[in-house]
C-alpha cells in the first residue's frame, strides 16, 4: 500500500511540476518570448548600439549563449548587458532601463520600438561570435590579451569574438 501511495504522490508532483505533460512546451515557450523578455532584450540592444547596426550580431550572440547555457536570450541579456547589470546606472542607462514608461524623447522611443521589433524577430544566425565589446580601448585590449579570435559579423561598430 505504501508503494502505491508513493507512486500516486510522485505522479501528482510530476503533474504539478509539468514533467512529461508536454514534450513541446519548452520549444513553444521559447519561440514566443514574453513582453518582459522582449523589453529586456530591446533595452540591451538600445544600450549597446542606438543606431542598430550591431543588433543582428548582438542577437546572435545572446541566442547562442542562451542555447549553450539553457537560458533564454533575455536571461543572457539581463546577465550580460551593462544596462541591466549596473548597480548605479548612468543617466543614460537609467533612461534606457525606464523604457517605455519614462516618456522618452520621440527619437529614443522610435529606437526602442525598432529594438522591440528586432528582438521579436531574433538574430539572423549569421554571426558565430560568443562575445562582443568595444572595438577600441579596454574591451579590445582585454579580448586580445585573453587570446580571443575576432569574428567578422558584417559592418559593426563593436568587435565580436570567439572565446576559446
């Protein structure tokens, strides 16, 4: 009797936790990111490159790193992008963090809207980089010093890197 009761309790727990209830649920959930997830990725894109030239490559990096670590692109953006990580955000980071609710300038609102659309579309899968950073200064010197290999990801403002 105890074995049957244990099996029933275990079965109930598995149902509550969702194990085995839908083999494609994870795929469907990942293919339709929440509004919050899209907003977090869009804020990262705006903070990293307001012009939008690097967005496809950045999205590829976020998606690739997410897939490697079993995370969403939004989770990677929150962990990786300075706009989300800064304990004391700069005034620019604070404006971007507050999007879209902070009544931004029409220009910033338009950039954010384009970033939301880019985040929803996802990366094109053409940039095989694992990291990005400024193409000059400390970011560049750190990457070169660490032995990273620069990856061509089109006409970008940032440098994109393969990390051994």
